[in-house]
C-alpha cells in the first residue's frame, strides 16, 4: 500500500490539470519520487492511435523499476484509472504499463538505448515536468540548505 504522502501528492497533481495529461504528470511525479532518471513525457495524441501520452523513464535496477510500477498502478487506480496491462515485470529490463490514454515505459538504461523509443517519439512535443517533481518544493530545499550552513 502506498504512503499517504504519495497518495496526497498524486491526487493534487491529478486534479490540477486536464485528464489524461494529469495522469501522465502524476506518473512522472511518482517516477521522480522513486529516483527515476531521464524522465520524458511525449504528447503523442496527434501521432498515434494507441495513446495520448508516452512516459519514458530509466531506473537504475530492477527492484527500483518494479517499485515505480507498483506505485504508479496503485495510485492511478485510486484515481479511477483502469489498468489495461503490465508487461515485462519478470526481467524488468523494460516494463510497460498500459493505462489506456497513457503508456508508461520504465527501462534499464541499456534496454532504453537498444529500443530507442526517444527516437521514435522524438518529433512529438514534450510535456514539461516541473522541477519540484525532482527536488520537492523550493521551500523544502531551502530549509535543508539552512540546516547545513555553518556546519564546520
């Protein structure tokens, strides 16, 4: 089960934008919160009939990738999204989460280079992912900085 903080933040993001972009941004926040790297959201609604958004990210190991997917599926189900399928959990080199309007791809970096979905969707516009998704709010970052001043 997800932590209340994660559920609260996802619900806030989910309600802040129009669907399905809000769902894609919610998934991106989860991936960033779990220390995912090279996160990109491609707006593919004009190029593909499969989905409106493709989220592509990298995880450093299979445990991290599975944890991201578990959290994404749990939190988005809590926000009334229907999970169509999850593929690739066994080896976790490339995990695909099909949520209908969004497809989430969590890669190990070597697999990401091989399949190169960034090249496939590279001409599509990217949805900007706010910096605070990666680092928390600027107040929290500043607060942490203030604690470390005059340490030595």
